[in-house]
């Protein structure tokens, strides 16, 4: 079954991902050669350093991207996603319309958090999202310092209904050995609901593809299919 990439920065010149459309083409074509035929485009959102990209602006950018990919003869399918930076500002929003969801039509949202610890406002922000009917998927927990210090904290988060998306990068050696080992542990323990590339640009491709291969070695093809196809298909509706 073809795979769905649930996390990447292939939309060009919009965040710290691909700089040009040619970079995007290289990334998409390489991923397609490794079994992917659907892509959620998930630029950073809600993070001060990346401006004020809204779900409406993202929809238009994805539509343009789709047209250009079709002109290049790319058969893959693209949908909007978004990687929402968790911050206290979320608590000031009036409603969930500013929250990017997978496909723009589901109740699943991808969030990241870059604090060294788990701040009290993170609980409030998670609750704010969940109280509005959203299922929160926390991106790359293996990269979070609070979980590196205390891997057992992931159980506390899981009990709150939070799902987890692991990155192929750490599994493929893009970061420290400690982060790789934590990613392997979470993968073996069945903590991940999804695995994604979080690929930003062509230079990232080798470690992401090595991570895909490593995941296959660690958990086998059936589990890998669950994490890259079956579960991802719940978001692709
Ligand atoms: Fe990302």
C-alpha cells in the first residue's frame, strides 16, 4: 500500500523548509520512489519566527503547489496540514478556526513544542484544543528535552489522549545517539501513532530514508504500514 507522509516542509519559501520549487520537486519525487503517493504539507504555523500563516492562506498555497506539481507531471496528491507551535497565545484565540487540521476537514492537529521543560501553559493549551473537539498529535516527542530526561512522561501525556508522531530523521541518524535510542524505544514500545519524514529540504532525504529502513528493521513491515499508511489514512478522509 502506498504511504502517506504526514509531516514535511515541502511547500517552498514559506518556512525553514524547501527554498525553491525545484527543491520541493526533488523531495517529492524521491519520496515517491520510496513508496509515498500522498503528502500532507505541514509548514510551521503559530510560531513567531515564521510569520502569520493562517489555514486560509495555507489552503491557497497548497492549491498553487498542486497546480505546479501537476504541470510537472507529478501524480502524487497533496493536502494541507500544518505544524502548530504550542504556545500560550492559543489560549487567547476565540475559536478553533485558526488551528490547522489535517486536510482542513478532520479533527486531528499536529503540534510541536520547543520548551526545555513541559510548562504549565502547555497543559492549558492542550486542554484548550481538546475541549474544542480536536485530537492532538504531538510531533517528534523523541526530540523533546523533557522526554529525553524522563521518557516515562510520555505515558502521562498518552493518558491525556495525546497521540505521537515520530520522525524518521533520528532513526536514520540525523541527531544524537541519545535521541536515536529514544526514538527506537518509543517505536518498539508502540508509542507512535504515526511516523513522518519532517523532511525540510533535499539535504535531509538521506537520513529520512535511512530512518524508514531502520524502522522496517526494528518493527517489521506490518507495523511500519500501520504507522505510515493505515493510521495516516484516518487523517486522509
Ligand atoms: Fe516539522
